C-alpha cells in the first residue's frame, strides 16, 4: 500500500494511492486517524480497514493534489553517514567499522515536490539521494533478526547538505539541518509492498543529468543493522525517519565541486518507491521573529 499526506484547498488529509489517483481515507474509513503518525501507531487496528477500502475508485487525481511530506512532523530524524563504499572512497575515507550517525532537525522535513532553500548563509549546497525507513512500532534493543518487525515502510529522501557548515567542525548536525533540507515522499510504501529493501536501484538527477546511481544492495550497514544499532541507544517511535545513506556522486566530490544553484531541479528516484523532485530557490535573509 502507498500512503500519502496531501492537501486540497489547504486542508491536510491522508490518502491511499490507486493508480494515478488517491482514495481519501476519511471518506471511506469512518473514524480513521487524520494524522500519519497516529495512523502508523494504530496500524494493527486501522490497516485492514484501509486495505479493504483501497480498491475503491479514486476520489481525485494525484495531479490535482498537493503532496506533502508523508510524515510532516516526525519526533526524530536520524541519518547514517559513509554507508556506501563508493561514497567513502570519493570522500577519501575508509569504510567505517562502526556506524556513523547524526540527526537532522525536524524543521528540515520538506514535501516531495516543494522547493529546497539555497541558504543565505552558504552557496555550498549539495544533494544526497537516500532511501528512508519509516519506523512503525515503539521499540528498544531490537536484535537484527527482529528488526523487520518494526519497519512500517519506506520512502524516497534527499539528505540535502550545506557542506561548508557540515565540514567546518566534527559535528555534522547543523550543516545537515537547514530548513527544507530533508524532502521525503512522494508516499510511504508499506513494508509488505517491498519484497526486499536491499535490492532497489537509486538515482539522483540534477536538471536531467544523472549524478548518482547505485543500488541499496551496496549499503555497508543494511536497514536491519541500522535499527539494531540505533535501538540500543534510543527508543524508536512510530513515524521516526531513518535516512539510510547516500552513494557516490555527490557534488562536493567533483573537482571543482558542483554545488546546486538557484533554479536547479533535483530529482531522486528509487525503484518501487517512486520519485521526488525539488527545485532550488533562494532562501530568506530577512530577520523573522514571532
């Protein structure tokens, strides 16, 4: 099943993708949650009811809806670094023996087709195509062999990075957390709709030019190893997002670097999961205090 958060005339709703259309959840499943995290949290109750309604005729065309980030306000956003061997090589670093983690601010989460900001503070804007795991159950100390049980689904993501801010210190969080720099979507494909998350082709194109291309089979630490590691330290909760790493071809690795510019269209595609595309727009520089 493919689940979307979308809006029509400004009102946010949940839907199920059916071909080129959307089956609205609230219209066909009485009392169903209207927030994705709540729906994920109570999936045992509501999943079968949504499945029964999913074959109904679409209520509107996908093209008529504005797709939002499927999980608009996750409690946590984690991302793993140096998780493809070719990306390690282009970065001049060895493949890590331990997993390298950082957080992205929740305010970086962005819609699948919304603009990403070229910040006033830097011109060193870069792309990182990534598969994103969506956690489905509250969990702690999950062994690798049971990690599949806590995965709700997967979506497409771009770990947009401001490289000079990222690399000026040993801590990457700020350079990875600028507003709008975690676009995800276009929907969540539930885990039962993904035969194997470790066999999916992944690509990033900038203005139609292929910059990154790989397959999730090349992850250094796979999805289940990531969950095992993180859950030893942190209680994972429904709707938490895990960016699973990027492959070679990022802009900073070119000589000279190829930074994203205002007007660039950045497209990330993953087999079976769909595609997102975000245009780069100049970010605000004016003071804003509420």
